[in-house]
C-alpha cells in the first residue's frame, strides 16, 4: 500500500477554501470538528489524503457511506 499525501494547497482546494484560510483555521477545525492533524507539520505541511477524505465524508448518510 502506498501513502498519498496532500499539500495544504490540495487540502484547501478540497475544502473550497484558500490556502491561507487553511493555515489559519486547521487547528480550530482539528480541535472542534476532528479534522486530521498534518502528518508533516513543517513546511510544506502535508496531510494524509485518506484521513482528509474520511473527515470530508464523515456526515454521509449510511446509504451513501458505502460508496466511498
């Protein structure tokens, strides 16, 4: 199994936000909504793609969750 990392730019695009917004808000998202912490916290910040997509899909109804 290979690891897929996502840069801040890629994560921000998935969230329909700017990269600056992500840098400012990811700690609050992590604390308040369970957003994954970066696996590489230094520049360039990198997140696990699997964790980001799981977080994005967390509120899917059960009849759609199996499609992810």
